[in-house]
C-alpha cells in the first residue's frame, strides 16, 4: 500500500549504523517498493468508493464495475481489483519505485499502513530492489554499495 511519505530523508545509513551499534531495529521508512500493494487486496467502504469515483470523475457504480473485484459479494464493502501487477491503482514509476495513482484519496487501510523492518512485504522490497536483507533483530544487512545506494535514494526524496 502506498505508504506514508519518507520522514527524515537521508537518515538511512546513519540510522542503520546506529541500529547496528545499539542493537535497536532499523526504523525503516517506506521505500515505495509497492510490494504491499501487490500482495494485499484492499477492502473499502461505499463512502470510500464514492470519494475515489468522484475524484476520478466517475459515477460510483461505473467506478465499481471498472475497478472492483467482481468476485466480492459483500454488499457493505468493495474489494479493489488486482491485475497482474497488483492493485489496479499501482503504477510502476521506475525500477524500484511504485506510486499510487489515487494517492490523495487512497483508502483508509492504505493510509493506516506503515512500513516496518519486520513486515514481510517491506523485507521483500528491500531484498528485491535494494539487495538488502533485514536480520531477525531488524538490522539492515548488505554490501556497502547497496546501503549507500539506498541512502542516496532516501536523501533525494
Ligand atoms: S489504493 Fe494505492 S496505496 Fe492502496 S493498495 Fe492500491 S496502489 Fe496501494
Ligand atoms: S512494502 Fe513496505 S516499503 Fe514497500 S511500499 Fe509497502 S510499506 Fe512501503
């Protein structure tokens, strides 16, 4: 799910270094890998559906027909559809970055979701796009080059 904005950018390496020293888990900011948006299908309320439909200039049921999963039969909610790349609103922006195309009106479930070094999706994103592992005690592990690359990425944001 699209992720909160990265907080204090440029802190990755320093924090990773401190974490390694203190034994504290690394406080992973969202790196916008988009993995969570590919593994979890988001359920939304009718009010959210209306808000997103309005944002996209569509009538609610037209929007539901286009963007919600027809296999979902709970009349009190909708399930956002997935295609081969995950959530239909996920856009691959560049090699390692994905963005939500409805970020301003993204569902509450997406707003509430926060990155974390112990979350499987975030760990997957670290590994897949940054060649970094998170140890069981939540510390980043990888080559100096990979850590520097991530640090540079976070500094730019
Ligand atoms: S609505 Fe946006 S943030 Fe939520 S799962 Fe889809 S792409 Fe991710
Ligand atoms: S999997 Fe984690 S790091 Fe990747 S976009 Fe989702 S919250 Fe952000």
